[in-house]
């Protein structure tokens, strides 16, 4: 099995500068489709503190970050950042559930640098080695599909982050691959993501409620994980490159809810 073992900025800087707007727009379209499914299931309100549009796209680097919350969703982020006319874009759709259930959170990211990259994971709400029943409910059923994808898609190259925290944050069945920007590969990514979102929505509908006295501790753990992942993401360096430290810090807070005005679900 081949492997990608480079920093994001290293891959970008060592590649030719090309216009990847077509791939970027296709990736945006995939996330829009997935968000529509999520919007249809949950009651969501856009947080007024969301950064919204920033930068000078399409003339130069830019982006948009929208964050949402609702009775069942602690924090949902739909965002992109980059400069597609100069080889790079980073897109996110992440849903952090409220503490009323223990279904794993949903994480999705797409990247073009100028090759393609995608990530999808179900972030656990407990220690997987400690909680065998939780593992068997949400992770054991994914093993066959995860192994099949890895064995059958030779053009998808496993991505190993050079940052140990990011490696530690992945579940055993995460997707984290680089791939050539061919149309058929984007179709494959789209199919995988739709399947994963559909499965996740079924889990949400079938979930047992968490006892009220256990919810505050779960909510606290969720927020700590979300903030750590946002603040420790090595790709934040691209935000600093394009927009400076102050704007990047604001965007990172947008990812974890540091400036939120909407209440957290109780």
C-alpha cells in the first residue's frame, strides 16, 4: 500500500500552480448535497457570530464559514478556505451532536492541493478500547467496507499525518486518502460520503437517550475534543499564509464555537 507522508503546505509548494476551480466547485457541490440531507433531518439555526464570507475570492484567496446549532446539534460547520485558481482549497462539513445521544459525531473534509484528498470519520463519544459495546454498535459493522475500499481502490493513497495528535484523533475506520483529480475518483468519494451520511442519520434516528445527569459531562468532553481538533489542525498554517494570524484565529474559533451566541443544547 502506497502512502502520503507530507505536510499540506509541503505538497502544495512542491506542486505546479494550476487552476483547480473545476474540482473545487465539484467538491462544494458534494458537500451541498450532504448538507441538504442533514438540514432535512435537524432543526438548525445559523449562528450570528459565524464569520461568513472573507477574503477576495475569486480574485485571490478567500473562504466562507457558516456555523449552526439546534436542539439536537451542538455545532455544525460548513466551510471552505483557499485559493482555487492557485491550486488549493480546503472544505469542511462537520456535525457535533448534542449530549442527548451518544452517536459518534460526523466529520467530513475535502481538499485539493492540487491533487485530491478526502477525510471522513465518525468521532467517538467514549473510549473505544474501554467500551466494547459502543465499538460493536458503531465501528465493527464498518470493518468490511473499510477494508474493501482500501483493497480495491489502488488510486487512493493512504494519507498519514505528520502530526501525532491528528493520527490519534482518527477512529479505526476513518477514510483519509489522497487521490488523482479524475472525475471517476470524485464520483467514488461522493458515493462513499453519501453512504456514510445515510448510515449516520440512521444511527441518530435509532439512538437511545442519554440520562439527563450524564449529559453535562458528555457535553464538556465533546467541546474539549472539538476545540483541540480545531486548534491543533496542521492545515491552519494555510489560513495564516493567506489571511494572517488574527483572521485565522477567528476562523479557528468559528470551527469550535469560541464566539458562538446560540446556546448549547441541554
